[in-house]
């Protein structure tokens, strides 16, 4: 005690309950608990949302490459030179041509789909399609001609499975002796994939790129080239570099542009959740204000005596700043520890609750992400803890200012 500054010693002493201020100490505990709960919930919820964002990004990028190079309105033939030029950039680690067309497929039923022609040998360098096969293999596209791999939802819509025939209609017509006929080709289902994203599972059919060229009559042209980079988070800047380096007029789009709506929606949800949950900490900060205001009123005589003994208004303010910040620091520390523990174990905790209640919160039949992923980012932990400490500090200023303005004569008049 003798080694502590006077204002710190008195401020910490006021935290302990006395005969006359049990209620004030109770309010202090409520404020501390409010800050702890607010910080813990904020860390846990944002970590879960980070986990969903990471899971969504990985599933989308399993089917969408980091960037796509194409022309503005037509297929092009000089794609081998384009791939060679792109690979000169040390940030490019994969490149593969593709042929793409929106068309109709017919099995037992009819459904619209995007038919994408790929090179099975190069596809693993730009996507994870080979790892998402639940039946068959991409290698089947090389073994024989006129094979097709369907998304799980699309196969269900068409009413087909592995080994069944599927007719693909090209969006062109040809003149025959019998009249104008659509360009069609019968394919055999060689496999089924499940990406976990409705957009791809329900509307994507994959064929060999040579078959796609023959079906859509593009000759040696391709729709574009898909690229994989060393760092997906630098995809935008690398894509801009490539756009400047490539000869001719090409359209270079990175994954953030192709799926902007998905990630904009997730970012908006994270922002709104941060604002809403931060209100818990704000409410706890208001509790600190009310606690200190009541304490200042209760300690008017003590403050007057201290000022009479020579304690400056600034030192008096420090007493109540110390008490308010003590509440904030302890609450923030407890909330940070609890939030980190929850964020790191939320998957096992939810699994245990599901088993205990014999229910399933995220049914795999309804949701594409059936577990509760969590991605704890220490930058978020520091930011949320800092927010709680700043709000705690701000909440002490007005009560401390009132304490510093106490007039000893008026405070001691009725004592």
C-alpha cells in the first residue's frame, strides 16, 4: 500500500464493499459482468462469422479460380500465348483453358445449366473439382469422348446418375434435309460432384474441353483462361498487374469481382453484428457511469476532507478514473479469456449441446455448411478488447470531473 500512489490506493479501496455502499459494489459487479459478457459474445460471434466466411470462400474458390482472363465478347484462339505470358509472372502458379456456354440438358427431365469444358490434366492446378467428386472421377473425361460430370443438384433435377445418358443442346441450329434442327450431342454421366454451393451443384455440368469445342463449334478457340495465384488475398492486385502485362485487349477478373455479392453480404452482416453486439458493452459502460456518480455522491465528505488536506482536483479525478478503469480492465480481461475459450471450442460445445438435446441446429439436409466453424483472429480480439477499455475510460470522465469540482465547504456543511 505504501508503495502505491495515493489516488490508485484510494480508487482500489473504493472497489471493496463497505457497510454503507453494498449496493454500489453490486452495481460495480454488474458493470464488470456486462463488459465481460459483451466482449466474450463479440469475440465468439465474430469468430463464428469469420469461420463461415472462410468456409464459404474455400467452397466457392474450389470451383472458381483466383482470376479469369477472357475477351469482352467472343472466344479467342491465342490462348496458348496468353498462358505462356501469364506464367512468366512469379505470382501465377496455375493456368488452364476453358470453354463455357449456357444451354439445356435433358435426362429424364430437362434443366438449364452452364456447360464448362475443361482440361482434366490442368484443372487441379486452378480448382478443387477433383477433390469434390462423390462419384466417378475427372479422369473419366480423358478416357473416352462425350463424358460429362454433373453437380449433385443438377443430376437430381435431371433424374440421372452415373452411367445414364444426358443430351446437351448447343445454342445453335443447323440446316438439314428435314429442316432446321438444333445441334445436340448425347453424353454419358461419368461422375457427380458436390461443391457445397447451390450455384454450382445445381447448375454446372463439366465436359472435356475438346468435346465442348466440338459441341459449340468454337474450333480451336476457348472462352477464357483460369488462373491460380500464390496468394488469393492479393488476387486483385496481381490481376491488375497481369492486365497491364498481357498483350492485346483482355478482360481480367479476380474472384472478389466474380463473387462480390456473396462476400459483400457476409461483410455487411459482420459489420451489423459488431454494431449490435457492441451495444452490450455500451450499456455496461453506462452502468459504470451510474456506479461512479452514486459513489461520488456517497463520498462527498471523503472528497472534501481529502481536498482540505491538500489533494488537488486532478488527483481526486484520478481516484474515480482508477475505480472505473479497474471495473473495465477486470471485465475486459475476463471477457477476453472467456471469448477466446468459447471461440476455440465452439464446435465441440455446439456438438455436445446437440447430443444432449438430441437435435441438430444446422441440418445437412437444409444448410450447405452443417457444422459451426470458427476462425479466431487475434486482430479482432485486440480490437474488441481495446473498444471495451476505451468505453470504460470515457465512462469515468464525467463522474471524475464532478468529483474534482466538489467544494469542501458545501460538502461538509451538514456533516
